[in-house]
C-alpha cells in the first residue's frame, strides 16, 4: 500500500466541501482507479490559514509518524 500525505491550507482542508469532494479524497479515488497501481491511502493535513512554515512544523510533529 502507498500512503500519501496531503499538506496545505484551506484549499487542502476543503472547508466548504463534503469529504468526498476534497482534494485528498479525489486524489485517492483517482489513483486507486489505476489498474496497475497498488492500493493508495491519502491522509489530509489541511489546516485553514496555515502557511509553509507551519506546515513544515506540522509535518515534523504529526505527519512523519505515519510514514507517508
């Protein structure tokens, strides 16, 4: 299985979207539909208002433990 972490601000979070319409869910759905691709899991770490420095800190503190 492949694990992909999607990190970003409100565009990744999808604040006004249903879960199935977010970027992470769409990415997982599209990659999983590839016939020769291994199973794909996306983890969404989008936070409204975050900037690049905050995203790096979040990666080091939270995301890295999932080994994306």
